[in-house]
C-alpha cells in the first residue's frame, strides 16, 4: 500500500517522463497486491478456513453495483457494456461478498480480454437444475464477451491454478492466473456451479448458477471438462 501511495504521487508529477515512471510503479504494485490477495484467498479456501456468511441477497442490486465499478475500465478500453437485469428475480440466500468477488473476476476478465470495440454482456435469469435427483431452483448470471475465445485444447485446464490460456494477453492485462480458480472454489463453497462455453474467434460466456435456497443444493464436484456447458 505504501508503494502504491508513492506511485500515485510520482504519477502526478508535471514532468511527463517522471509521471510515466510513476504509472509503471503503480501498475506493478497493484498487480503484486492483487496476486498476494489472490494467494491469501486460495490458501484460506484450501485450508478449509473460508467462511460462508449467508444473508438475503439481491442479485440485481449486486450486478448493478458491479456494473458501475466495471464501466470505467470498459470505457477506457472502448468497450460497450450491455445488461439484461429483469425485475422479477427473487432474493437468494448466499454470501454477498463471495458472489461479488466471483462476478467481479468474471467481468474484469471479460473486459481485459475483449479488444477495443467489443461488447461485454451481463445477464440474469431464473432456472431449475436437477442435481443428484433433486430439483434445485437457481438464479443464473452470465458474463459474455466478444474476445478471442478459448482454444479447445486449453478448455479443460481453464480452472486450474496459475493456468493462462494466452500468456501474452495475460501479461499485457496484468493477470495472475488465479482468478478463475478462486471463482470456481468460491462457487463450490456456495453450493453453485460455474460453467463456460467458448468458441475461438467468437468469444466466451461464463455462467454462475446459484441456488435460491442453499439447503436444497449439494456441493458441486471439482471442475472437470464436463463443466464446459453452453449458457
């Protein structure tokens, strides 16, 4: 945090060259802080110490908050952000902080990997899913992009820790290769499902499905290739 503060000060220098150095310091420090936070989150999850603090949550309100956070990043990359947030979505019982963390990871990834002029779309709908012979009512939230998509050879590894399908793009965007792995683990903690559908050259859709009532859900299995599903 001290380094970030120093970088902020240097970046405000009237000298263009010094300001550029400050921006480089700031970018590197923020990337390092993000990686440290991701590693701490992952360590808690793997140690079984990640707590789930359920509350009544409005998915629509959460999505609107996240859209306001992500829009400046999208504007900077000249992306259009589209949303479909219906009024008839009920409150769900889940951990609001973890839901926001998952969705922010998905939205920020979509923005990072979509080229200028592209579109990021956030949709919410109600559905039902049969799990272990039991009908589970769910709220589904999808994040779609018009990025390069994920090659089929990489799709079975996409939720693995530190895995980066396109290392060049990831380096350019400051990714750590942990966001999707953490999102998958958090989704499992919440009794939900995180799936995706991707076609090279056409983009990717990630779908988070959460039970309306967590007591009707059973923990999802670890990520396998079968987790690749059309939204």
